[in-house]
C-alpha cells in the first residue's frame, strides 16, 4: 500500500479497492516516512516534556545518529 501511495495512488481510492481505511493507509505511509528519515518521529512521553531547545538538540542528534549508521553500513555492510 505504501508503495502504491508513493507511486501516486490516492489512499481513499486504495481504501475503496482494498480493506484498510484511508486513515490506516496514511498512517502506514507516515510511519514508512519516519523509518526512512523523511519525516521526524512524533514526540511521546518524555520527549513531549522537552523544551524547544532540548527538542531541537534531540532531533539533531537523531539525524546525526541516522547519518552515522548509514555511513557505517556503507563501510561495513552486514
């Protein structure tokens, strides 16, 4: 479903054609975007209690960590 939406299909049309709701499809697309780093994760629990400055730093460190993992995986593939 995620690939179909990324290819240009509308989640509402897909919901009519298949079983899941359009909102479920949108949620899957959002989650895939977060996993691929195209969208920041939603704050939860302790993250929501961070100040704006702390949250910016936390997000910067997450991006840096993701980049370092990518570089590591390129240099040392599994």
